[in-house]
C-alpha cells in the first residue's frame, strides 16, 4: 500500500481555521456544514471538505498524501486524528488559506474524482517556542503540521444526485 502522490504546502489559518476542499464545490457551504459540528474539536467535516483548527496564529505545514489502499498507522506521534469520507467530484483539492497560489486553483489528484477515505492527523500542536524537537516525528523543526491521507474507496460519488432532490 504505497503512497502514489504527495503534495506539501503551507497555510496561514484565518481565525485559527483552515479548510481543504474540492474547489469545484462551494467552499462556504462546506465550511458552514463543518463549523456546525466543530465544537471544541480540532477537525470537522463537510461533504467535500475538512476544516482544521490550528492552535497557533502563524503558519502551519500541510502534507496531502494519496494512497493505493487505506494507510497503516500514521508515522510519529500525532496529537489528534480524525477519520471520515470526502467526496471529491472534481478530483482536486484546494485551500484558500494556502500561501502557494497553485493550491488556490486546486491540485489534481492522480486517482481522479470519486469518494475518498480520509484521515487527518495533527502534529506539534502547542510546541513552545515555535519549533518542534528533532525527534518530533515526521515534521521535526516545524511548528504545527498536518497530514491528510486519502485513499479512493469509490469512483462513484457519495454526494447527493441533483435529480434525487427534485
């Protein structure tokens, strides 16, 4: 079960929140759906997005990985983990809080559109002084870091069909 794709970027959370979502879907609707369930947790899910709550007001590192199969236990010692499904009908992911303009437009997934299993893990949350120790797992020397692991579970959408709503 190897990683078939990996993409890293940096986000500047707005109000300590950032989203990773399918840019072909309405980010605002996804954010609102997730925000209603966020509460005091670190992660919440919309149909086409994950919302993460950062501790620091600065930047955070994000790594997105696509796997052939469900991945094993994430490396290092994550501070928090959440698992759900994400519908990515456009076959891309985006983050408007990303510092890299290419991520605003959307980064294509080599496995294309579909429904994905998703696990997000947070590392180095609340590290004093802004730098994690060298033995901090997969993200040493960085403050907050997140790893979103995706694996395709269906080519078919799990999102509602417009015809069913009529």
